[in-house]
C-alpha cells in the first residue's frame, strides 16, 4: 500500500532499490476457454462438424486486477478454491499469457512454482530436482552446489533416489518446497506448498520463509493457512472469483475473509501451524 | 545481478521474438542433455542388455523381412540384406523421433503448467533420445557390412550429410506431431499406423531401382523416399547418391522443420491452457 519512491529500476546495475517495484500488474484479465468434451480429439472434432457452434465453457479466472508488489514485502494471497490465485501466479511467472492487460516483472522470478518438481513420476526425486531446476533456467553447477541442502532440508533420506511415483503427497510437497526455498530468486512465489507437510515440516518451512524475507526479495505466498499468512506476511491480498476483494494489513484482510467465509469460530480453520 | 524487466502481454498468434527465444533455448541446453539421459536411463538403455535389445530388435526385424522377401521372390543376396538393415535403422531414427515426440508436450503437463521455458525443448529431447538409440545400431550395421564383404569407397562419407538431413527431418516431425497432439489427442493412437504405412511405402523392403517410373513419380510425396534411397546408395552401395534425390530430401526436411517450428512456436504460449 505504501509505495515509497517507485523507481523504475530497468537499467540499474546492482541490486534492487529498497522498496523498488517487483511486479506491476495493470488491468489484468484471464479467460479460460475449454471445450466441454474432456479430451480434444480428431474424432470428436469430426463428429461435431455438422453441429454448428462449438460447445465451450468460458471461465473468467482473473477479472481486471491491478496490483503492485514491491521488493522487501511479503504478500499473502488468500481466497476460496477456484478464486484464481494459482492462475494469477501463473500469469506473473509467464506460464500463461494474459487475455487482457499487462504484467511487468522486474527481476528474476522463480518460475518454478513448487509443483513443477516431480513432473515425471517414474524418475527419481534426484532427477526431478535436476530437471525442474534446469528447466527453470538454473545451471547444473548451481543445482550441484545446492543439491545437498535441498535433500537435507527435505529430510527424504534415501527416498531421494526412489522414483517419485512411490512418494506420498507430503513427500512430494517436501521436495517441492525444498527446491523452491533453495533457489533464492529475486521474486519467490510459493503456491500452496505449505499445506500437505506434517506439523514438523510446516514449522520448518515457516522458519525458512522467515529467513528468506529480505529487503531485496519479494515473496508471494499463496495459502489457505490463514494463521500462517497472518504471521509472516506484511500485506495480504484477498481474491474472489477473479476479483480483488480487499488488500491491506494482514489482520484486517484475514478477519474480513473469515467473516466472509463465516468460519471465524469453527475449530478446523484454525488448525494451521 | 542486474535487474531485467519482463513484460507479459496478451497472446497473439504469431512468432515470439526469435532472438530471445533462441537465447533462452541455448541457456537451457543442459536440460535437453539431462532429460534425454534420464529418459534413456529410465528405459534401461544405459545397461548392456538394454543396448543389446536396442540393436537386437531392428536386427531381428530385418531378419524377418529378409525371410519374407526371400519367400516372396525366391531369391535374395547380401546387398539386399544390407540395404534392408541400413534403411530400417535409419527409418527407426525417424520413427523413434516421431513416437517419442508425440506425447512430449502432453506428458510434460506438470512441468509446463508450473514452469516457464521454451516448450520446444521437449520434442528436441525426444529426437536426441532417438539419436542415442540410433548410434549403436549404426555400429552394428558397419560390423554387418564387413561380414557381408561389401565394397568401400570415399563416397560413403555422403552418409554424414544424409544423416544430418534425416535428423533435421526427424526433429521437424517430432516438433510438428507434439504440437498436433495437444489439439488432437488421438493422433498418438493413429501414430503406429502412420509409421507402419511410411515403412511400407518407403524403399526399405524394395529398392528404388525396382520401381516403375510411374510409381516413382508418386513417391515424390513421401518425405522419406529420396532420403532412404540416398542413404542406401551411400552406405550400402558405397557410391555417390543421386544429387537430385539428395536435394529433394533436403527440401523435404527443411520444409517440415520450418513448417513444424512455425506451427509450434506460434502456439506454444497457448499450451499451458490446453493441457
Ligand atoms: N487449465 C484450465 N482450463 C480451464 N479452466 C481453468 C484452468 N485452470 C483453472 N481454471 C479455472 O479457473 C478458475 C481459477 O482457478 P485457480 O486454479 O486459479 O484457483 P485457485 O484460487 O488456485 O484455487 P485453489 O485454492 O483451489 O488452488 C477456476 O474456476 C478453474 O476452474
Ligand atoms: Mg491453486
């Protein structure tokens, strides 16, 4: 909210100006058009030739969003399922092009959203870490030097050399988070990697995120763990049906969101770390 | 670290900035190497028996076809067998490139949905895998050649540019079909039939010289026809290939590659939404 001296840091030589602009989003909209038939096939296309209009479902995943994220800030993103959080993160990291509007990213994004690790379940965790890192643009020596730290942080032990199809979902999440947290990009986006770990790992990853907070890094955290968000973020964005409902101080936004969900007092919602 | 600014704007059909794209691709070349290696390892081709199977499979196949020809025509010779084997091996380079490439985008879904990178890396890796599967068969062919006592000459070096043309063609086909498969998922089911038809329509089980001129004209439309003909001339008969057919195969390869790459690059930003 408090935008201090928004310096256009395009051609600055060294690290980012404190509170410099990291991500700037203007009038962003994203529309998914998918066909109703589950799999697009040649056969289905042939069958529908005589039928006139195509059956498509249109989802307005992001709806005219304006947003600025500054270096040094930790932005939490909350909202119900299907609110468009993951879609927004994909647009910021350049995976999905926007339908309308413009996104400017200053600096390197860890485009490796945590879930990209383990794309090939028949390969070992180790191969997947390397492949994920290389695809995200790291060099082999960078990964070499960090691999120890990654495997140690994930506490997977020997399982790191087992095929990933033998992993539990928590083990997946552990490895994914470990990779994302070790890469150290300028802008780190963590989408829901916190949710499946056990209490011990949640605690550990929370501490790791706190360590990662620094003046020349921007963190964007997507999570349903409201208490966590409230604890580590200095700003929270609440999305609903692709629109920004509210943005501001963590306590206020989380409180408003809880009220909206009407779950303020139920026990299950407070169970995050 | 210097701050770079990246701007994402609405998707328009058309090519991305080629220079930047190539730079991205080049900076991720280790991914291609690592991915191909992991793929080969996973298919057990790093072990002795895996490699043996790689060689044995087409060798057995060529044995079967040889038998077939012998039964149908009542006669055969060693040149014929060498032709059959050499062409079958090269055909497998392209066939493997196609069958490895077809699902390269759709099976990389998780990676594509979560990481930004030049998508063309995936079909390229498929062709690299096909190349690594091809190399041991090439060695086997040369052993076979010695055993059959076929002639040698410097003209056999024509095999090198022909192999490069075959690679370009295989790459172009892998890129094209991986993209088509995003929009028509059943192309992967048709592919075995397509490959089979190509196999029978190509001068593998027969030699070009045995073809009537009318049929020969028709074969201009088979991209593999003049390629395999040139390959056989060079590595089996140890003579210079017909320049006309060499040129024809080069044109085919370039056209397929350019067409496929244009098609792919102009749509790849749309892939993440389609998967
Ligand atoms: N590939 C896709 N094709 C079509 N529609 C999609 C696609 N991905 C997401 N959507 C739709 O876009 C909307 C937003 O989805 P998104 O994944 O961004 O939600 P989310 O906020 O991350 O939800 P969650 O909290 O469950 O992770 C949903 O309505 C979803 O159905
Ligand atoms: Mg999500």
